[in-house]
C-alpha cells in the first residue's frame, strides 16, 4: 500500500519521523521517553487515527533520543520494536551502564541549553527487540523500506531507505547544525563511518531525513567534505563531554 507522506514530529532534542499509510503507521526511531505523549497525541489528535495503527517502531541505535521511548510506545500501542541484529548490546556491562548514565546526562544538558524544561528520560539500556534485522532486510510489514547498516557513530547504527521515493532516514549519521552538515562529534568507528557515508552517497537519495536538522538533499561536495573531515582516530566519551560543554 502506498506511502502517503512522512511527517517530522519535533521532540525533546530531536526530530522523530512518522511514515503514514492509509491503514498503518511506521515510526523511524522512538524518540526519547519524554516524546511518547507527543507522538501518541499526534496519532490520535492530528491524524485522527487509532493507536493500534502504529505497527512498527524502528530503533536505529540506543542513544536516549532514539531508543528511549520504544518500550513505552510498545506498551501503549502494541507495536513491534525492530532494531539491529547484534550479539552484544551497545550499553554492555559496567562500562556500558556508565556510558548510558552519561548519555542521559548529556541529553538533559542539551535540552537545558535549548531552554527546555526538565523531563524524565530514564529507559532500560538493554533493548529486547521483537525482530532483529541486518543489511538488506525489509522493515516488517513495510516492504518499501530497506534496512541499511551504517555504523560509525556507534557500532549498531541503522539507516532506513525508502526505495520507491528515494528518501533515506540516516538518524545521527549526518547532522545539520546551523545550516552546516557535519558528522556527530562521537564517532567510535572512523573507518566504518566513512564507508557508511559512502553507502548513502551511492544511493543518490532525493531527500535525506536527519534526526537533528530537518530534511534536505545533499550535494556531492557535502558527502566528500564529511568523509574528508572524519577523525582518523575514535573519539572517546571524555572528548565528547569536553566538546559538548566547551561549545555551549
């Protein structure tokens, strides 16, 4: 069944995209826990649709503004949670739990700098998806959407390619900050990040959906610049913290 449109719902610190079909809905990332009421209200009040029409919530990676609302959305709507097929969770072990706490703290800090009121963001750092996917899989129930593995920001990152419209959602692979296209500061796998950007470049999408920065079409020069400026070495969490606080 044909896609009607993709709408962006402005969340706590990111944009969450909802793909709308005549009798079903697909959410491209869950947003944070704080975004769940707004997403549910959009479905019922703005669209006038039933919550059980939300069939799938994709989770591209485990950061708070992408995975934080997944479990609550499942509880409220009965949707399936679909995410990457990985043998080990991103927030694995004691170090992973420490990273999870830091990431929640960073999300609060970013929100405060944007003038947002404090919201509860806690969520389980270990996701148990209903369906795990890998490169080339179709999103369950939404055959127009194809899963792309695009690691670099983390080792779990997915992008979602809507082949019929040549539109791709890249989550945090590319950010648009103050009208400049940049990589996320946290790049844990530089070589894989370059390959991921090359993968998106090779698709020649007509539209790219960003979790941070809206939607746009990217020129060849932007892809080349992103690849050229990718760090040579992985950036540590300490470097990310320093960067976040120094740029405010």
